[in-house]
C-alpha cells in the first residue's frame, strides 16, 4: 500500500511540473525534450500504479 502512495505522490509531482511547462514546445528545444521525458516518466508511473492495483485485487 505504501508503494501505491509513493507512486501517487510521484504522479502528482510530475503533473505539477508538466502544468508549468509549455505542452506544445518543439522537440528541437530543450523544453520540448524535457516535456517529452516527463511525459514518459508519468506514463511509466501510471503503469506501475495500475500493476500494483491489479496485484492488490488478485490477492483478494
């Protein structure tokens, strides 16, 4: 359960940073590459959350 809470906190942090960035920045710019990188990290965190939730359901 603590793992899910940590992942949710990380997800909130990544979303907060992404809200401050320009989402339509070109990938040729540093900000565009950073936004893409954060987006990938966010998706990975969401995948981990889903996996943890599925494991929790499977154990019930």
